[in-house]
C-alpha cells in the first residue's frame, strides 16, 4: 500500500479477488479516512453493523 497526502478507505468484505498476486481496488475520493470517518466506522461496528 502506498499513501500520499491523504488516506481513503473502503470495506473489502466480499470484494472479489481479481488476480493471483495483485488485486486492484477502486476507492471513491469522497471516502477520506480521517478522525470523523474513524468515529463513524467505530460507531457502526459497535452497533453491530459493517464498517
């Protein structure tokens, strides 16, 4: 993984494997991983939901 200037996130549960050694994952730039996103993720998981 390579991070530059900003982090983005997505839930990979159920994401298909497309290659033997590499899998490309497209992540919308609207899904910025910051303190708000982390709090929202933790709240959903704490309530029994998915990230």
